[in-house]
C-alpha cells in the first residue's frame, strides 16, 4: 500500500460527514451571541472525548474554541446589561459571528468524527483529516483578522489570549503526528509482507491491532470491516479503493488469527457478525416485478441498468461479472460484443425508480451515475489483498474441519461473505481446499450452517475453473441435490438450485446433473410451487439442461416437461419455459412427451398471442420443432390448432427477425400437413371455408417470401439466462 501523499490546505475540500450548515435565521444580536456561547461551550467539552489519533490537532482546536467561548460569554453578559438600550452588534461583527457559528459546528463534527469513526479508516485518512484541522485553523485566523473586537469592551487578560491565538493561527502549518504516520506505515508494511507471500508475525500483528489501534476483540474487527466496506460501496470519499480493500483483507485475517471464534458474539446477538449482516441484507421483495425491469442475467430487479454494444440492457453488476469471467458475447443474443463499454440506460432507471416508489419497493440507486460498486471493487483488488484473503481462507478451512459447531457455522458464513465478490477470492478459496469440508457441512443438522455452506459453494461455482473442482469432488453433486430436495430452509433449497444452474452452464455436466437421482424431479417441483426466485432458478437450470440432446427422455420421465408446460402460464418464467421446450422438442422423445401434454399446444399458442417478443419467438420455435421431430400425427395436431394461422401471419410482420424465420418455416410445415382448408383449419375464422382459404394462402405466400432458416442445433437458437449472481 503506497504512502498517502500529504494533502495541502484547500478551502474547497469536503469535510467528513459535513452537510450544509446555516446560522439560525431571524435571531437578534443578543440571541446570536448566546447561541455562539452555547455551541462553543459544548464544543469545549469535546476535550474529554477519547481521540485515538489527531490528538494534537484536536487539542489546538479545542483551545482556540475555549478562547472564542470566553469572548461570547463576555459579550453576552455585556449585552444583557444593555438590553433596554436596544444595543446592536456592528454589521461586520454580526457577519463574522454568523460565519463563526458555521465554523464551530464544522469543528464539532470533525472532533466527533475523529472520536467515533473507524480507527483504521482514520489511519488511512490521516493526512486528509489533518488538512481539515489546518483549514479550520486558517479560517479562525481569517475571521480574527476582520472581526472588529476593538469595538467591544473586553478584559485585558482576554485580549492577550486573543492576540496569542491570532498569532498562532496565522503561523500554523499542516501537522501530521509522527506516531500516527508511523502506525499507518506499520499497517502498510503488513500488506507488503502479504505481497511477498510472507504473512506478518502474529506477535507484531497483535501489538499493532490490540495495543496501538485498540482493536481488542472479534466484534471490533467486524465493526471495522463493516465501516470500511461501506466506504468502498458508497464511493463518497476521495481515497484509493485498493488501500481500503487491502486493509479490509488484513483486518479479516487479524480477526481470525488473533481472536479465532471464541471472542466473537453469537450471530443472534453479535452486532456486525457475519451471519447477522447476511440476515440484515437478505430482505425479499414480494412484489411481482415487471419483466422489463428485470435483468436477463440475474432475473432480479435492475439497480443500475446499462446497455451493451448489442443494444441489450442488463444490470451493471451482472454484466460486469459476466465480462470479468472472460465472456465476450452478449448473454441474451449470443452476439460478439464489439466493445465492453457500458452505457447507462437512464430512461429505464427512472421508470424503475418510479415503479418502486409507487409500489413501496425499496429502491437503492447506484452511488455514482455511471459506475457501480461491483466494478469499483473489481479495480481495487491487489495481490496483497488476495494473499491476505488466501491466508484467512486457510484459517477458516481448518475450522470447517476441526472446529466447534459454532466455529464451523461462522467459518462457512465468513467464506460465504469472502467469496461474494472477486474472482480472485473464489479461485484462491477453492485452491486452499474449501470444497471437501463445505460438502460435508451440507449434511449438517444446523439450518444456518447448511445454508451458509451451500451458498458459499454457490459463490465458488461462478468461475468455470471452480466448477470442475466441485463436480470432481466425490459425492458433492449428490449432496447438493439432497439439500435441494430436503434442505432445512427455503433459502438453502433455492440456493442449491442456483448451484445446479451455475454448474449446468458447462455442457459436460448437463447429463450428469440430469442423471442424478431426484434432481429433475426437484427442479420440476420447484418450478411448479416455489417462490418467484426459486421458479426462475428452476426454469433457468432446466433450460440449460435441455440443450443436451440426451436429457430429453429423463426430462419427460421426471415430469419436468409437464412443469415447463404449466410454467407457460406464468409471465415471469414463460419465455424461458418455452425456450426449454423448443430445445427438448428437437429430440423425438421430447417432442412426443410434449405432444402428450394436454395443455402444451394451447399454452404455446397462447404465448404466441400474449407473450413478449422473445416469448413469441420461443413459442413458435417449440411448435416448429414439435412438427419436425414428433411425426405426422403431431404436425397435424399443431396445424389444426385454433387461430394458429392468424398468429403466424401476425408474427411474420411484427415478430423479431428470428421469429419471422421460424414462423415462415412453421407456415410451410402446416401447409404441407393440411393441404386442403376443408380438412381442418388454422386460420382466424374457421367457420367459413373461404376465409380459411384466404388466410392459408396469405400466410403461405408471405412465408414463401422469407428464406427458410432452420433452427440450428445450438443453445443460442433460443435465449435464456446465462449467469447466476453471488449471494
């Protein structure tokens, strides 16, 4: 961690935690003086606050305020004696006193900030905060230059103190406490050790954290980490994110190397503990979110919608994670990204904000208009931070295997937090051997331990390299499916489903997952009766599994096809369900199984009528594949579906480019299957033969004008979700 450069005095610098301050309006001169006396007296009491750093600067400000307080008290007493004479302050004095009122409040905030803020944060901001103290001293000097004190009858002793204060303020320079700077450099040296693959000496670490910084237990470490993480995600302060992230990694290592688990408060009562933090941040939105407001990757409400080079919109954190994993294609369309620049979709963001306000849904807009915490954090990772996290993971993994039940629960929770962000963290945790002990914890009888273990595995499964480690671990897939089927909590079961979704992205694992006993049955049950999030994970996994040609028979036998057909009536998952059915129908077994479902034909035709553009595209693709793979009887049933001809005609003119091609192919198949309109129709109005003939002729003529592009045997022929967010 590089040394922070000294910050020169600048009147435009933003004070920590300082808002806009205004002196009280419509106060008489006497009331203003009394208000100043009260504020300065309160501020003078700050001398008793514990100051871990900036002690000399704080003493200087308090000493100056005490002298100013004596001025206000003297003027207040004199004004009280002359109240009846309607005495007023000179105009220049009134203006200066109002400026002093603002300065005193800024001083109070700065002193409170230094007394109660994170100690590591104060250390990182040492030169910056020293600059704020220097600014205040310079402003006091300026106000004393113009304040007409000669017009007031002040005691001679007080005059001497004022003149001394004025001289000292005028000559003051930026002061950096050598002890504070030495401690900051010491913390920096620990990160330098990690950068050289040499963990710091434990006794040296204990002396620095416990004796010098005053961080004396695990709870204090958690509070420090939480405060520093808020600084990263808020992005409000002009600091190096790499420095903050490095100190977070160091503090996390110090927590477990110095205090282990015995000193940490239990999750139910421990403020700032990992489990409590997760419970606090895992609120579920019960509102049905409009589909256009959901990210195609995470399927959740978009917080910061951005547009990629193909014109598709995604939530920034999801698409950034997708790109960081090494992908260079659009998840939705499969097209190659010409560049990775992300353009904010401000119109959609405003619509989402309006919808959230109207429906009482918490809306947490991005801290910066063109940035996100995720991408901001991705630039903050350094080798030292990664190595510190690796050392922490090593300690946690030991506890996963040998620790007490509480230690195992807390270790799994910390690994879950550690792997929530950062590809490097996920890779190094797996390299240190986290998968075997986490797999064993999946069978824990403690619900909290189980959910932390399965969620940690979910986060670890995001990089492709880790997917191999998970699948190669003996019994791991079996244990994940068991949690999915019989987990203690809904969260554990749904996160296990998300693990299957993540693993199903790899083609080689699709058949293994589909062949695992109970996996498809559990996915079908979740799609039929799960929460909205669970249904999305289930349909996304079934979509991925459907791209393997050998899974169709198992999908039919496990009732997964029936669940997908039923899902056509659910708007949130209808598109993906139709896409999965289109893929399954390419195989004869899938087409026959789909044809046996009574509601399949009506559901697909209904989606062509009321669905989104992509839903209509997937629905017509499913019908086309049913005709091609299901034989003459299935094609005849499809061709005779009520109103299909009119829907195809509409799609030929209004559908997406791919939908028009598939509709043209389906029109020709239906024409060959039902050559005579008298044998059964598929037009708008089947009651009149002439209308039916006209509709068939129009559709066929339109189809003839469009090139017949068959659906290619690839997962990009129908679109579906391609990634899963970390939890």
